[in-house]
C-alpha cells in the first residue's frame, strides 16, 4: 500500500468515532436539505449548514444563521476548524474529552436562555471552546461582565 494512502487510512481510523457521526450527520443534512455549500479545504470537508455548527473529524459543519441560543457568525467556521486540531490530537478521546463538555455547555446555554430570557455569554470562555477559538485563530470581542444586557431578541 502506498505510504500516503496508509497515512490517510490511519488518520480516518484514529478519528473514527467522530468521522462516523460526521458522515451520518452529512447524510441527514443532505436528506433534509439544510446543506448550503460544501468545500474541501485543509484536508477537511467544510459543510455550510442552515442549522448546525459542530466539528466531527473530517466533517466541519458551520452556520451563519443566528439562533435563539447562539450568535453564530463568520467566526463559527474558524471556531469549528479549531476543533479539528483537537480531533487530530485526541483521536478516539475527542468525543469524551471535547464532545461531552461542549454538549454540556450547549445544554447550559439553552437552559440559561429559557430560564433568564437572555443568551448565556460565557459559552466560548471556557474549555474546550476557548481552546478551539485559539486553535482556529478566532479573536472574539468580549463583553465585560459589568455590562448588563437589558433587552435582546
Ligand atoms: Zn465549539
């Protein structure tokens, strides 16, 4: 077997669990018509979605669409790209060490919004999101905690 092909195969298997989930998500997004555009860049598949922002191994889903819980914007693509370095580094530990705490933060953000009526602004300030920002080169404008949001849609 050619060395390059072998190296790619090892990479695909190393990130196996997230690649499996990513490919299933891509099939689902295609089936429901939420894929806007797919680009091959930096050895990853960037899927611009109407609804999803998640990085699963080879499959980098990102969205510009603002939602009730998260201010998704141009930074989202680079943020999700940042997670791909975590995936390469951690391999099969990516889902337990990044996916689980990240999902916990999402759940907290949803609960916070529903209970307070405001968005939780701390989502990107802690592990593993701040690390993904750093790896993806995202510099966010931080709102000081002394600023109180009175109204938000
Ligand atoms: Zn993230």
